[in-house]
C-alpha cells in the first residue's frame, strides 16, 4: 500500500466516523449515535437543583438559603405586583407586626445601612468619601410616596446605581426591610396627631429632663 492509499483510507474512515457519530457539540434533530455512552446524559445530581431521593421525595433547600434556579409563583409576595397586572401593590402582602418590623430593622442594618445610613438619610461614609455620591435619602418625599410594591421592586431588581438584592435577601426579609423603612419614614413625617390619644397624654406629661 503506498502512502497515497493510506491517506485516502484515513480520510474516508474519518468521514464515515464523523458522518455516523457527528462532531461533539453539533446540533442534531435526533440524538446522535453514541459509540460509547455519553456521560453528559448520565443520571446525576446537578449543583443548585432539588435532589430527588430514591423514594421520590425531594430534598428541600437548606432554610435561609436562596436556590439558584428557583421557580417562584407569580404572586404579589414574589413580584410586588397586583397579580395579573403591572401595577405595584400598595401595601406589604404580609401581616405586619412588631416581629416583622424588628426583623426588618436587623436586616436593614445588615444590607442597607452602609449605603443609606442607619436613619435612612443617606449621609454615610459611602457618600462622604464619594464611593457612592448619590445615595438616595429614603426620607425624600418622592420615595416616601412610593408604594410598598415599588420599593420592593427597587430592592429586588435594583435601580440605576443600586444593585439587585434578590440573590442575597430572601423574599420575606425584603418585605420586612420595607416595613422598617416605613417606620424610619414615619418617624420623620409623623405628627402628634398620629399618636394614639392615650399615649399622647402620657408623652405630653412625661418630664423630659
Ligand atoms: C451599595 C450601596 C447601596 C445599598 C447596599 C443599598 N442601596 Fe438603595 N440606593 C443606592 C443608591 C446609590 C441609590 C440611588 C440610585 C439612583 O437613583 O441612582 C439607591 C436608591 C434607593 C431607593 C430609591 C430608588 C429611587 O427610585 O430613587 C430605595 C427605596 C432604596 N435605595 C432602598 C434600599 C434598601 C431598602 C436597601 C437594603 C435592602 C438598599 N437600598 C441598599 C445604594 C444602595
């Protein structure tokens, strides 16, 4: 056999193999013939997915963690929108009680205060040093007038220079933080008339020295 024949046989063999098996990564309308079974299609658990146990049960994500490819129900709690519309919900879609507000206060301290300040006025080191020179003052009238759903949208998806917090703050904590942002705002916007009559009496007659 001369070298010319060898090359022809080699090229033909290559063409036949590629013709049957295809090139790795090529798109086919039906599965390509696999000479050796392809490990891509083996039965295995992918990271960040729900793992099925042999008896069919699914291992739930560890509490307090946010699964990477989570599928969320499109309700007000997850979207901040009135279901089926593109309008923001007016109020937090959870029962707002002292526990939720205190949770929000703690989480606000962790996730928001370094930029917006513990009091929400945005006078932080981040602004003073120019790292974030246009941090919003959460007491601004425009922001105080936003619906709870819109603030949820800002925290969830970010806005302009502020980044999304959906991957680091679980949904219920995002609502809790909004509850606390509202208490910060009310602490400056409120008047004596907002205090229940009974409490007002007590406060007015408390010595403040
Ligand atoms: C890394 C800094 C940073 C962090 C952390 C941060 N923000 Fe912001 N936030 C900003 C900046 C900067 C803006 C102004 C965005 C703009 O208009 O460019 C802003 C704007 C806002 C606004 C107003 C949006 C508007 O339409 O004007 C709200 C409300 C808000 N932030 C709430 C929060 C809450 C609640 C948290 C905590 C979960 C938070 N932010 C965490 C930097 C931050």
